[in-house]
């Protein structure tokens, strides 16, 4: 189908492209014309101004020359009179010569001749009677003195009778006894000269003497008033010897009119001749030139608009045809042919459009088949992706199940291993009754440290997983720093001696102090570092050096462990602290190990806010440096003694293992409390119903009824005074804590039971008499274990700041949630719920966090009524959670204040 489209059918009215071309061409033409006209006007203005200023300077210079010639002529005349020798003339001759001079020069009003001593010989005047031989002493007159000093004296201008200007001119003759001729000169000639200067039509000239006083002006009144112009900037500059600007000076004249001014100087007198022309007259030719240029610019611009219209239409009509053709081709009319006859690139573009339409028509025949084939391929790919997704989901489910199985296995193994260890550690602690000798106490401390080391080996099963999941928390208590270091060294010394190595221990006197920290984890790091040093040192020895820096609020422990072992390459100094990394591939074959020891040691060190580094080189050994900040001890209890409680408590110990029961009973008696034993969960529920207990120590893993179920049943007894239930277990995972919180258990003591840890758990808040409902709410609303961890890590003061901040931000977020629910803004509702949940999680408000997460996920599909209901529920839950949190944190904050 070869259809030729009519050109008139495709032509459309000018659109944006036409206007763009039109505006662009007009703007370009206008810019060119405007720039050309602007330059022309600018240069014409400058030339006219320079020419006008030059004309005015010539007029001022001409007037200055005439004034100078006038004064010079009079000066020559009186010099002629003074050159006559005194011996060749009498006074009468001098009088006749003076009269003759007065007739020759009408401007001279009076002549006086003085001898060399300044005595008057002759005075001839037009104003008074002549005098001959008066011998009046005028030696002190300015004229006589000035003539003797510089041969010619020009006096200041003065007015005779306040109507006519005069000046005194004196000249000294030559010879041995020179005489002085003094003439009084009438300056009306200068007035007539100034009045005769024509500056344009309305301009004028005036003269200023060397003091800046006006002496001649076309208007006589300013001159008669002797106007002082020295304060004017141009007059001041001229008096200072500054020449006039080349382009003239624009200023205001006496009447306030703006004028173009210039000036010239009379050289002999120092007078200034100013010439002024009003700006309106001065710039009239320039304004006329600008007007002509503007008119020409408008005419040329109109012509440019007409040319632009023609050019724009010639360019845009073919482009509009191409646009319409492209639109029809896009709609499926592939038989279109454009007929553009411009003889340029636009015609070639039209031909390309026609060829493109032909190619599209040819390819369209096979397009549907290709689409069907591609759709089939995409369906197959989709089915394959769905199958892979299903397989991945099944694999993920298997992995999750395997992970849960691993967690349960680790919990059971840890519990079963800790149960016999609990008995060993309990007996060792009971043996230290304060009456042992130093050697016995040292052996007992070594045995206790061995037991704790065995506990550490059991803990290593879960250590890596806890650190990876960030669930490891410090358990702080008071201990002797020197005893811990010496015990760790004693444990490893025999191992070093067994390899034929030396073991040097150097403890500074500063470590002989009591501190507060986590001795188990600190001991674990020390044993790991010492064991590594022994393990990788074939010959030579090990050296341990310890010191402590005393600060105001803490003690900074420094420990260096030096060995003469195989060393570590510099590029491996940081990598050896990564998981499953050893110095090189031969290490595992020669020495064994998994490469986790140093990784766990550094993580535990940083958990205690310390740092662990290494310096080493291959073949020369290694130096590990441990720095850990420790708090000062809060208890003054002596080693081997137990501080009596502030109030003996009634404690129910629930455990199915008889050894644990015996050890637990002995520890409770040692602490000064009253223990009662229950060997299973049912017996614990029965005893709790019959007797009143302050605390229940509940073992979780029992055969007939586990601790969680027993705690739930005790919580439902409706006792008048609900005891605090403390879980005794080795399982401290997050899921276990969630189950315990739901049963009202808010505290956990880890197995094996250490006497200090048990004392702190039981006597944490002996004056707490809050009702049962509040404690149960605390267990349900707040993750108490997480809150305790945060308090240990951040400190009471930082927790107080977070508590205050949560009060403020929580109230604001509740307002935002209510506003979003009322406005139906589901995105804002989800965003504010997310922010509230994040804030709540910082202090363990678990139920509020979970509910916020549920609202955040469900918000996009909620109805308006459901949004408002969710907002009310969040507000109520937040208020209850904050009330419970206030009760839990109030005692700690009060202790911090005290």
C-alpha cells in the first residue's frame, strides 16, 4: 500500500516549535542590534563628552590667558616706570611719567613710587589729590616688602566702596638702590571679560583667587559678597594643584542646577577660571543621538520580526509534518508516505521516515510470532523460578528447624553438664569459711579457678553463637584483681612446665586491689591468651606482666603476655582476630585448633569496653596487650567472708537433683536466709500454697512439671503476697527469656550457682513491696533480663536519660499516631508505629514493641475504624508499659541520686 499523504492535510497551526524558533531568532536579532546600538551610543556619548569637556577647557584656558595678559601688560608698564634712574629724573618728572601712565592704562587707578628705604616720593591718583615728596614711611607695607622679596608683588583682591574690585601690584627696579612702584589696579576689566565668555547658550564662567574667594562672576552679587568657595571639592582640588578630569566634572552650581564644569589656572596669579554648562544643554546632542539610535533599533527589530516569521514557518512546517507522520506511524498506519519538498536535510529526514515505515511494515509480519515465542520462554522461566523459590523456601524451613534443634540441643547439653558442676562449685565455695590457712586458701582458690575454667569450657559451646547473636551479657561482681591473675597463671604454669618452658609472672603492686567487673569472662580471656602463648611456643618461655592505672572513677588494667614462639606475619596481625582464621595453613596441621579463640577473646574484651592488640614478627615471638577498664569495688567484704543480709528471707529452692539441693541449701544458709527444699514442680506449687515465701529459686528442667509451668500455676494461686520467682538455668537464650517473662519470671541466675551472683539476685531490692499484679505486668510488658543487661552495659545515668527521652518521644509519637489514624493516613500511621516500636525496644518494652510491629505491618490494609482502634490500643499499652518501667527504674535512679 503506497499512499501519499497530502501536505495540506498534515499541516497544523504553528505550535511550540514555531514559537521557539520565532522567539529565538527575534531574540538573537534583538541582542545583536541592541549590542551594536549600545556600543554606538556608548562611544558616541564618550566622544561627545570628551569633545564638550575639551571645548570648555579651551574656553577656560583662553580666559585665563587673557587675564594673565591683562595683568602682565600692567606689570610691564609699571616696570617701565621703575627702570628710570633716580639721578636722571626729579620728582616732578616722575609725577609726569606717572600721569602719562595713568592715561595710557585706564585700569590703573593710583601709582606710588617708593625709594629704596620705603619712603614715598610721588603718589598720583585718580581718586585723591597727587602728593610729591611726602617721605611717608611705607617700608612695612606688604607691597614694598613683597616687591623686595620677589621683585613683583600681587596683592589680594579688595573692593573699593564695596562696588569695584581692586588689587595691589608692586614692582622693584634694578640697580644699586632700587626703587619700588606700587599700582592700584581696577579689575573691572576681568568682570567684563568673564561676562563676555559664552559657554553654550546658558553656560557661564567665573574667577576664584588663590584663597578660594570668588572675585568675578556674571552675576555681580556673589562676587560683591566675596563668596568663599574654598570648601567646594573641585575648588579645593584645584587650589591643591590637581588638574581637572579629562571628561569634565559634574557638580551643582550656586542655584543647585547640575552642570558640567572644568577650570584653568592663571599661572602668574594662581587664580582659577571655572567654566560651567548645564547638563541638560551639554548632553542634548548625546540624547538626540540616543533617540536616533533607538528609533533605528525599533525599525530594524520590526524587520527582524518579519524575517523571523518567514524563517520559522519555513523550518517548522516540515517538522510538524514529520511529527504528524510519526504519530500516524505509531498508531499503526504503516502505509503512510510523507511528501516534503524543501531540498534540504528535512526532505532527507522525510525520506528516512518513509523507509522506516516500509521496514516496520515488513517486520510487523513476523512480530506476532516472535512475541508468542518470547511469551512461551518467559512462562517457562517463570515456572522454573517458582520451582527454585519453592525449593529455597523448603531449604530455609529445614535450616530454621535445624537451627532450632541445635539451640535445644545446646541448651540441654549445657544444662546436663552444669548440673554436676553446680555441686562441685558449691562444695568448693562452702569450704572457704574464713578459717583456712594461706596455703589451703591458695589451693582452694586454684581448685575453684579450675572449676570456673571447666565452666568456661562448657560455656565455650554457646559462646560463639551468643556473641554472633549479640545475646552475651556481662555478670559483674566484686573480686580481687591480683588473685584472679595469679590463679590464671597458676592454672597454666604446670602446662608450660610440661613443655619445658619458663613462666614468669610480674604483677605490679597496683593490681593488689578489689574491683568490680566480670571475673569469669576476664579469666576466660587471660586463659585463652596464656594457652595460645604456650601452644605456639616450642622453646623458650612465657612472660605475663600486669599493672593497673588508678583513675577517679575506674581502674584501667594493663596485661602483656610475651612469648618466644613462632610469631605472626605483620599482614596477619588483624586477621587472626577474625573467625576461623589462623596465621597460616600449617598452623592447624601442626598445633590444631579452630581459629575461634582469639576472635572470642577480642569480642569479650570489647564487650567489657576494652581492647586487645598484638605485636609480632615471624620467628621472634609475639606480644599480646590487653587493656580493660574496671569499676572500683562497691563492697568492703573480706576475702572468704560473706556479708550478712539486711533482712533474712524465706527462700523456696526447687530442683530435682539432690546434689544441687544440698549445695543450694548450704549456700542459702551461708548467706543468712531460711531455705525450704522442693524436689519437683508439683511440690513447689503445694508449698507455695501452704507457706509464704519471699523468693522462689526455680529450676526449669524437671521431669514431671518444668519450672515455667510451675511458675504459671503459682502465679494463678491468688496468693496475698506473691513471691519473686528467680529461674535457675543454663539456658539464657532470647526465646527462653520470652517464655519465662510470660510466666511471670523476671530474673535468671545462671548455673552453676556462684555465691555472689545468687546473693545479688536475691537481695537486689529487699524493700520492694509492690503488689502481685504489678510484678506480673512487669514480666509480661518488659523484658527484665534485657533491661538489666542494658543497665550493666550503659550505666544507671545513661538508662535514666533514655528513660526520660522515651517519656518525651513516646508521648509525641502517640499524638502522631492518633492524628494519622483520625486523618486516615496509613503511611504515617505505619511510620509512627515503627518509630515508637524502635524507641520501646531500647529499654525492653517487648509487648509494646511487638504490637507496634503488628500495627506497622497491618496498617496498609486497615479500615479507618481499625486504625483508630489500633491507635487507642497503642496509647493504652504505652501508658501501662511506661508505668511499669517507672516502677522498675525508680529505685535505681534514687540510688544514683543518693
